């Protein structure tokens, strides 16, 4: 097996009392259970604007964004974090775990796909989505449809793993800066 893939799990919300903590903890546990990944949790409430953030995200082979949907879009602090970087996103895959009301955050994800395309990132087709999320997690932070959610996350992680390895090998063979100029 090749070296583990470094995944940055990015919180999409900074709201007080945010549900993002519950969803992100579940996602982190699923990533760790899957194996083959090292995990770096990035929280814009604590990490945005820090010089260390650039270094941490530059080291990542892949990203998973855990985002809510607020007013049919993604949160402004997430946009600020994304826009504070550039080359750190280049030629790397981005997966999504979203949550919200009736749409489960999918409108936010579709908007984020456009943003990441502009940043030369590759978004993973399959996402994990939790409609009416507060009703879908128990008091211990586990989804009520545990097996279904695990299967969805498993598909996302399998695709993320493939893209992360493929793109890491390609960046090693030819630095992306040489083709992105």
C-alpha cells in the first residue's frame, strides 16, 4: 500500500451552536475507520487567516468540506477561507458532506463545485447529504440511517482516494504550476 493520503476536513460553518460539529465529527470518524488517510481538521472559526493554514492545506492531498446550506448557499466564512488560498487547491480532489433543510445542503455543494473548478480543483461526483439533519442524528451524533450514510461516505472516500492518489502522482511527475501558467 502506498503512503497514506493527507485529507483536510474543512468545517463550513462558524455559527455559534452550529450543527457542523456533529456532522464533521461523524465524517472524521468515518474517514479514520476507512483507513489509509491521515486527517487534519480545519475550522474557519479557529484557523482562518492564520499563516499556518496555508502550510496545512498545501500539505493536503485531498479535501472534504462539511457544509451547511444557509439561504440556498454556503456560508460566507467558508468562502473567505477558500478565497484566502490559491495554489493550495490546485490539482487536488474535493469531496462534500452537506446538511440542511429539505435540500440537505446540495444547493450549497453545487455552488462550491463552481468555485473549486475555478481554483483548478477536481470535485468528487458523489457526495453525502443530510436533509433535515438535526432530525437525522441521534443524541450521540450518529445518523439514524447509519448503514446508508456509511455506504454513501464509503463511495465518496473510494472516489476521493482514487483521485487523490492519481493527482498526487501526476503532481509529482509534473508540477501543476507548469501547466496552470
